[in-house]
């Protein structure tokens, strides 16, 4: 079965196609604040798409931009003593964004281009659009004429004639049509724009942001043109996949299509995939609303594997609710998966695992889990069903381990490999980091605790000995006292 995805532009399920390497562009974060779980939902689904395409045998060229020029960034200048310019704010939150990405166990992109690095390419693109008659200069600013692009509105399914005005109200007198959008903005950030986006009142003059020289005078790039310049610079004129949040369909992605296609004469993206929003307390998670959970705080409280299992609980294209119930479900699912994996590794490495033992039920369960997982992933990245396939495998593994000895070495090895390849390599869960060295070290530590426990018992400190036994049980180590001393096993 080939990979099928839901394409936003056609509004249909289509078979995924690519010529050779897959070029994947992800609309990244405007670095005006610390990233929260709403931002990370897009990162997770882009990461899983990258991982699944690699599993299918594609070489993936993944690029995700950093928007480090924006009114929201400029509005925060002066909030801290060290934030004396737009670049200072942007670098602070770019660093926190990269730290959050690493904490979430995301595969690294090929490159993370920043707007400030690509101003020459942006100016070249704007000049091309003017030269081809798609854009015009007005009072030092440059606007894209939406009436010149016949397919404008196809991504968002809108009629250009019925569109409301785009951009700052102050721009409207400069534009030929209300729906025209800015490619280059004359001057800096206006005081009104900076104040509108300010999160806190702070002293000092309102900053105007960075400005660059251009053929039309000193100014700043428009928001939409930035992504077109960065994506085509690093991935070429036509992308295989363009991903972003659903809230970017219009105007951002609609405008990207218009200006990119007009400039190159080629299709801009073969597949448009949009990730639904994360909701908290019944509303879209948003820094401006205040109903958000930062990525570092969530990782500290839940751990990366629970966070990733949570995201895997809903389709990428749908909205997802962050609630106590959905978090609890993710915790329970990850607990089942991780404990079963550890039991399988322990049984596999034990002397009771034999080369001639055969459990056809276990081996069949591994094959079924793989087939079901792959079918779910090819079915528009159905992560919930893919996770369910792994959970079904946990039942088979636990029945085998509980069924007595000898254990089927090959069956357990195949089960462990399935957890590591499907759950680890594809879903990005922590199966692949539990190597034999970790198991050996854990065993040595348990033996040390048992020695201390035995010493406490010999000294008559039975309450203390019971506390040590209970502490081991809480971390998944079951103790059994026998005539020859205590033995243990990992649950």
C-alpha cells in the first residue's frame, strides 16, 4: 500500500508522489516568545512524516525556517536590559526554540534558515515579481497585485473579489486593490504596530526594528515573501511537501503560492499538509491568550515520551484537545509500551531464552503488528491506529513472558526489533536508547540496593528493608524473597 495523504489544495486524499529525494519545507516559528505545546504539535507531525518517509526508503531534505524579523519581536525590545534591539530578542527565543526541539527528540532539519540571512534573496525575488508585472512599487513599499495571478484563492477556496483587505490599514491608500499584500515595507515598524503587539508596558522609545537598503529605499521584507525566498533557496523551485499550521492557510500560504509560482512559472508545492490546532480550555493554545504550556515545562512534568505519545493520539489534520484525560491516556499508553519493552528485553537476554523454542502466536503477533502499523501510517499517517498496533503487540509479549519457560528467543528478538524500529525510529519514542549497557548498569544498582536491604534485615530494621523493597517496586523492579535470598525481575 502506498502512502496516502490529505492534500489541502485539492481537499482530497491523494497518493504521495516525489521525484527522488523528498523536499520537505515546514513553516517555522516567529521567535517572539518561548515555544509552547501548540507550536510543538506541528514539529512533532513534521518529524514523524520525515521519519516515516525515511522508513519507506526516501532520502528526506527537511528545511524549517526561523522568522526572526517581525513586529511581535520588535515590540519586546526593552523588556529586559539586554534586549536593546530586535536581533537580541530574536536570538534569545531562537535559542529556546532549538533547545525545545532537541528536548522533543526531533530529527534535525537539513538547515534552519533565518530571515535575516536571506534579505538579498528576498530582494531578488521582489525584483523578479516587479519585472514580470505581478508586483508594483508604491511610496517605497512593494505590493503583490492579486488580480494578476489567476489562481489566487485556490488553496483557501476563496474568491479574490470577495476578499477583505490584507495588511496594516495604513497601507491601504498605497495599494491598487485591498487584497494586495506587501512584499517590501518602507521604513521600519510603525509605533502603532509595535504598541499593538507589545505584551508588557516598558519604558523607552518604541523601537522601529531592523531595516535594510533596497532598490525602493530602506525598509523591511514582508512576512509572506520570506518563506518563498528561504524555501526556494534551499530546496529549489518546487517542493514535494509544504507543512504548516492550519491557521496559516490564509493568508500566508495562499500568498506563498502566488508569489512563488508567479516568479518561477512552476508549481510551488506538490502536497500541502496542514496540522490542526492544539486546544486548551476550549480555545486555541496561544501566548497572546495566555492558555499555554511551554515545551520545557511540559517535558519536565511529563517527559518526552508521554508528550510524543499524547501527540500520536490524534490525526495531524484534526484539532487536538489538551486535557487531564488525554494526558492520562498518553501516560497509560507509554507505560504499557515501555514496561512491555523492558520485559521483552529482560526475557530475551535471560538464560531461559532458547534458540529452538517456538511460540507461533508471538511470532504471528509481531508480523500482524508490523502489517497493521504500516497500513495505518500509509493511511494518511494514522498515528492513533499505528500506536494501537504496538499496544496489541504488548499483549502478546506479556502473555509469552508470563507463560513460563523456555522463552522463544527469535520471537522476542523480533518483538524488540519491532518496538525499536516502529516505536523508536518512526514514532520517536525512547525504545532505541535502552541498550544492553543500560540494562547491565540497572542490574548492578538493584543488586547494590538488595545488599543494603539484606543488611538492614539482619540488623532488625525491617521497616527500613520494606521501604527499600517498596522503592524498587515503584520504579518497576519486583522483589521475591526465597530460601536462597532475594531475587528480582524488571516489570
